[in-house]
């Protein structure tokens, strides 16, 4: 592919047209990791509120009330940033996720079967790329998430140490190493469709918007595509996210079906959508910010072609 055309009046190439071999890969992954750190710092408090709402034994506590409870009883820093240092461990896997996503896109794009149309193969490419990247990412980050979530559901005034939580997961659950992968399959059942759907919709919507939005409003394409993609995927995967969280923070190992029955007995069907608002408040702005950064960084990382 040619380098991005900087001639006035010509649209720059958006991410659906740029592939792994077009990029300065070290620069691309480094900038994405830095932007992910900033975004995680901003959105961690909402993640904590979501976890608290999803693991509550009884309903009735609104998002606003939960925020007030954490603010006044635990403090704005100690309360809302419980588990934040541990969750930062997932940053190590961010470049691996993005690198896998982009590399798979490139490999699949260049190996399209002749009997499959370009438009259909683009959907298959983004879907399989999202699946593969999510599988690898979850395998690396589920243990980190379990430890961080255990800390997040405790109050700031409680004297909880990471070492004690690790010992508790390993010994008291009776599962050993398996305890750190509690909810792994249900995590995959959410993460794989989520990443497949969001990236497929994002790139498809981006291509459609390019045809109707004038080039001078090009910067609107990424956030608009992110809004549409994140809203749809958030709605479709919310029940799975609730079950995943409950499985991971449970003190004893239990089946997915038992976790679902307990949830229904305690909260009813509405419980399957508990934490929807804070999750949407995380996913939609997070997707807007991250995908906008992704767009800017990807364009900035395009390899220069020697004259």
C-alpha cells in the first residue's frame, strides 16, 4: 500500500485500510500501551462501581448511590482506586492483543479464497482476528483480573493484602492454580464475541461513513464508529459479564449454571443486567477514546516510503 496521502482535500486512510506491514510496529505498540495506561487510570473508578453492583447480594442500590457510598465511606482515591496497581499488570498484554489483531488481519487479508467475495472475507477476517486476539489476551489477564476484583469488592478500610488474597485463591478454594482461572471459559464466552463484534462493526461502519461524511469531517468517523459498535456489543454481552464477575469473585468453586440460579433467585432476570449503566459508561467513552487514539496512532505509525 502507498503511504498516506497528505494532499489537501484527500482523505487520510482510516484503520480498516491499514495493515500490520504498513506500520512501524514498535512505535505503534508503544504508543498504544501509553494511551491505554492513561485511559485505564481514568476509567478504573467506574470499573470498581460496576464490580460492586454486580456482586451485591441484593438489588436496589443505584449507580449514583454506589458512587456516593464509595466516596463518603472510603474516600475518592483509596475507594475508587482499589485494585488499580494490580490491574495495571494487564497493560503487559495490551501490545500482545493489538499485535495479534493486526497480524491476523494481515495474514487473512492476503490469503482470501478466490470463491469468497472481498466484502464477505473482510467480515470473516475481522471476526477471526478478534477471536484470536481475545483468546490470547484472556489467557494472560484472567488471573490478574481475579486478584484485582477480589480487592475491588473489599472496602478501603479493610486491611487486605495481595499476598493473602493469592493464598486464599490458591489454598482455601481447593483449586490451586485452577483458582486463578475461575470463570476463564465464561470470560472467553464474553470476550471472544465482544471483540469479534466490536471490531467487525467498527471497521464496517467506518468504511460506510467514509462514503457519506465529507473529508473535512474525517475526524468524526472514528468516534461515531466506536459509539455504534460499543453500544451494540455492550447490550449483547451484559448478562455474560455479570456471570463472569460473579464466578470470579465467588469464595468457592461453583458451576456456571449454579451461579446463574443464585443470581436469578437473588435478583431475578433484572440481575442479569445489573451494572449495565456503569458498564456502558465505561465501554462507550472507553471505546471512543481508545479507538480515536488507535486511529491517530495507527496513522502516525505508517512506515515512510523512501523516495
